C-alpha cells in the first residue's frame, strides 16, 4: 500500500511537471509568433526600401535623359 501511495505521488509530480512544460511551450510558441510577426514587418520594410531605391534610380535616369534631350 505504501509503494502504491509513493507511485501515485510520483505520478502526480510528473503530471505537474508536464503541465509546467506545456505552459512553457505555450509561452515559447507565443514568443515565436511575435518574432515571426516582427520578421514579417522587417521584410515589408525592406521591400519598401527596395522599391524606393528603384524609384529613385528611375528618377535619376529620367533626369539624365531629360538633360541629354535638352542638349540635343
């Protein structure tokens, strides 16, 4: 009877540890989700910067063409 009680106690402790690990895993998933959202925002910002760079590059080319046309 004493051994069964000890086994029940050990099982209860294991269930408590499993519950804590589940909670920790849930928190880590939340952090991972936030990191993914931040990475997505950074990718969006990088895309916007690339678009702005391309636009600026096109404006510079257009200005050069305009100057050449004026000289002609």
